[in-house]
C-alpha cells in the first residue's frame, strides 16, 4: 500500500492565484482530513470528511474548499491565494473518526509559499 | 479552553541515555491522547495512544508513555535513546467541540540525540 499520497510536494503561488492540493489514500478509510502546520505551531484542522459526498469545516476553513467524490480522493482548493496561506499542508486519513480514538495516517505534506 | 502544551521546544540527550518528552493537556471529559513523530520532510507517524486502561502505554520503536490523570500529563519516554530517534515529536488530544470531536496538537518538541 502507498498509504496517503500528496501532490505536489512544493509550490510557489502569487497572490490571487488558485490551486488544488491533491490527496489520495489506498487504505479504504472513510475519514479524511486536511491540516496546516505553521512554523512553531501545532497542526490546525482545515476540513474533514466522514465519507464520499460528506465534508465539514474544521478550525481554520476560511479561504479553502474541499470535495470528496470518491473514498480515495480528498482535494483541497485554494481559490485566491494569500500570504497568510503560506504553510505546510498535511492530508490524513483514518479508518474511523479520529475523535473517537482512531489513529490517523498522514501524507508527506505539501509546502506552499504565497508571494 | 481545551489545550495541549509541550513545554520544551527542544530536548537534547546523549545516545544510550533515557529520554523524556513532556506533554500536558486540558480537556473536558476523558482524554484520548496520542504521540506522533515527524522526520524531516515526512508526514507525521503514529507512535502510541492512550484511550483507557493501563496508564503505561507501549508503542512503536521502543517508546512508551505514561498517562497521569492527577497531573494531566502524558509524557513520552524511552529507556535508551538512539541517534535515529532525532525528530520532531507531537502530542495530541481529543477534544469535544460543538457535538463532535477533533484533535488538538501541541507545538512539537524537537528531540536531538547526540552520539
């Protein structure tokens, strides 16, 4: 199993540009998550999904959108990039809901810089 | 407010010596606690978790953690450190919010094991 994969690994955007961060998992997990990790900070939850067609906001959803058309894929969309979105983005999945104790499996991350 | 604290930004330990990485938490209800490790340019990897039961939890790579309810702590330990243990360690706790649950991550502690 490849686990959780993310593309791209690195990206530089100009202010106002848009892009989609891709995330895929091959473990047949129902639950998927997007986090951002800012320097010196813990991870912050952006969005999560409990299954195909169902998504919900996390702590810091503003400026982002998600969709979940299949169990495997959970892309994160930035519509109008801003410098405040410079961060490392991690996608994760879990077999059950992380909040009830299930372990999350993380992808390698996407390092995004907005200039 | 519900929170997780990792009071040390960095811990240095000599190879072969025991190591401790500290974590304290503040949540309502019974805590579910996790430790993750992050190697350079990689995603977070699960080490161990406490849900219920024995206060001493054993995990991957020889790590263990002790849950102390009275001190609201969940310190990560290893009897004999290896240079390869050098990485960034995150403590996380489940927190109840708005009818659901989420993870709260600490800010991370960088462990440096010196040969």
